C-alpha cells in the first residue's frame, strides 16, 4: 500500500464511529506497531466494514480470527490452567532455574 493510499484510508477510518479496532487501525496507518491482539481487532474492524453494522459479531466461524473477534459472544478467553498443570509448570521452572544457576 502506497503512502497516498494509506493517507486516504486513514482519512476514511478517522470518520468512522469509535469502536474496538478503530484506534488500532489508525495507529497502524500512522506507522505504529501493533500486538497480535491489536492487529486482530484492526483486521476485524476493516473486514466488518468499520463496524458500521451496529457492532455485532461477523458470525463467520470459518474465519481463523473468528474466535478472537471483538463482538463474538463466545470469544475465546484466556486458557484455563488446572492445578495439576500449575504444579507441573512450577516444577519445570524450578528445574530450569537450577540448571541456569549451575552454568
């Protein structure tokens, strides 16, 4: 995308109502760096026509980003870690620290 195209898109995006993804899209178009989560929200914002449809889920489960879509009612949450897994992680971390100290 050329500089002129980016500037035109930025002007278009800035006219849209405030919504999740809009801020990140503006940041990106101004040359800012985005986290993966921010990039997903910016992409969905554009794909959904700037959320002009009333900020609802796209309902496109075949999209790889759908589980992370801002307005998806069943949005993927952080993973749930069981107590058993936490204990395994603690042991693994302890072992890694011991190994690091011995070097």
